[in-house]
C-alpha cells in the first residue's frame, strides 16, 4: 500500500474498501505499522506497540471477511487505545511510573466491544499522567503533527497525535474536563465526549468517577460515529452504564438521514459571554463556523450559559476530591513516583473539606435544572472547544498550572459536570496555521443528533480534507 493511499482513507472509506475486498486488513495494518516505525520517534504518540497481536487480528479479519462473515464497519480497521483502558496481557501504564509494569488480566468493557467488532488494535497511546493534565517525564510529550514544537493538548494526548498523524484510523480517549475535545481541537480531528454513561468505563482507570467519559477520536464525524456505535452499550460492570437510544430517538441512524432533523434545529451560539477569554483568531474561526451553520438550521440565537463560573468552580472541587480519593493510598506509599504537578494536585485534593464537595454537588444539581431550561429553548449549543491554539511544548508545565488549567477548562468542563454530549469538529486555522475546534453540545442522550449537526457542518465547511504536512517537518528541538 502506498503512502498516499494510506493517507487518503478515512476510517469510513477504509471500512467500505475492506468490506468490498478492495483493500486487505493485513495490507493496511502493515502500512500503519510501517508509518508508526517511520514517524513515531518524532510524534511520540505510542507508549506500547503490539505489532504481532495487530497482524494476527488483521489476518483473522481477512479470513472472516473472505469467508463471508463480516462483523461490521470496524472489521479489519487499525485503531489504538489511550493507555488507561485495561488490556489483557498488554501493559497499561496510565502514563505513570506507578503502573509502568502493570499487565491487566482482563480487557476493559470497551476494549472487549472493539475486539468483538473486529477492530485491529495497534497498541496503547501516550497520555497525561493518570489523565491529570501533565505528561510524566518518563514518557515525554507527544508532538502536534501540525507543528512539532507544539503540544497536542491533554489528557488524550497520544490519541490526538496518532489520529492526526495518520498512524491509526481512530482512537479511544477519555474526557473528565475536556480531555477528548481539547486534543481533538488542537490536532484538527473530531473528538466526542458522549452522554455520561453511554460508553462503559468498566476497566478504565478513573480520574474522577462522576466526571469521567470515554469516547472516540477520529478524522471525521462519520469515523467517530462508527467508533461510537461499537463502543456504546449497556455494561452491568459499570453502575452508571445506560443503553444507547433506539433508532428513531437519536440512535444509530445514518448521519445523512439525520440532515432533515438538523435543518429544523434551533442553535444557541455562545459568543459574547466568552469573548474576553477567546483569542482573536480562534473567535474569528468560530464566528465563521456559526455563519456557515446559519443557513443549514432553522434558527441561530445568541445565548448565555447559566452559572458558568459556579460550574467551573464546582467541577474543580469535585475533580480534585475524587482524584485524590482514588489515589490516596498510593500517594501515601509512593508520593515520589508521581510527577511533581500531579503530586501537588493530589495533595491539594486531600485538603478539600467534605462540606465543600457536597456544596459543589448542590451546584451541579442546580446547573442541571438551569440547562434543562436552556436546552428546552434551543436544541444545540455552539461555542469554542478551546480558547487558544495549541501551546508550545516548552511552555507545557506553565499550561498545566492549576489556575491556568482551571481557565482552560471553562468551555469544556461544564458539560462533564452536566453529562451532556459534546463534540469538537475542525473549523479552521489560527494565524500561525494551527487547527481550531468548534464545540457542539446537545441534550442528554442525543449524541446522534450532535454528530449529525457536526457532520452537516463538516461537509459544508470542508476543513476535514486538510492534512498536516508531517513528512516534511522536523522539530526544532
């Protein structure tokens, strides 16, 4: 398979080529492994590569498809996993020194579903330490394929780099305060934080139980929808798990079939409220995206997000407290093995009074009611996925300071607190040539409608066709 042919496929188009037997799963897996071998020394997207397992899965997929036993659209497609999804027999580090040698005995629920769908798993992807913003020095930061001196965003850092860099056709991510949407926006790909509970978190190492979401990251909205369909499903091992909506109520309708429904929607544009926080070039891209959307929907009105500052403060309290509760025993025994930023944040979480945590949960409940009223008036919200372009790698530690992180999560963390589906879709480039993400948010359980709106915008705007000139670039440091 030529380099150009590999770069020309999306997950969806590759799936169709495999099902029609125009492309071999073995051929495309070998091409991905060759590209990883050539480029990942620069990108640093993978922590663990599993080429023998991947090739065995590709050969099995090829035999099954040839025998007329296709499992679905992911059958034979190479993807990769963020390294906090437990994988039986393959180490799962969480980007940490603590778990550097941990080899789980069982797969996470999502991993089992992806195996059952016939996906070819190439390996485990780099990430912020325990998904808590900072990259551990043992692993080093992934590099942004659009500019190798820039960070990919976190915490699904390697997932963003691997998909944007064409090392795989899709990846899993997790999102506690923006950790799917942030790297998706910075890397010019699509990232969906589903409705809370739609994708099982059983076997996914938590950051904050009541805020964590698992979801897909891919090049296009169609690709993300294919991954979501495989990942979503009720799992009795996850007490928060819910069944996907049935077809006809936001379920697995083709994205194109949802276009008429999108055209009747009312969109709430969050513009003026965030203007002071948003860089001028990001704001210009988002305003242009709203202009493109306007003739595609019934109505666009400017809205104000209720309780925004209160929600961010509540999110921060809940995230700190729940993360520290999970790591409390390990912190007492092995504090020196945590990176300094994560260790400092965990110690801060131990100092949060229970009263403050409970008051944050009261704020959460009040915000849910406020947003129910807002989303009765408009169907979707549109706003920036990030306030600024991807930061320089050299400035990553400053970006991860608690106050800076808190401000950076303003456009994303409220929707983790509320459990609402939210997607980042590419909507242009900054003055320095870095990608910008448009965030589209919907009601609980209406993930498919959110994706349909993102798909309609994506196909109208055409940004998804742009690819980073990765082969021509080397980092300056």
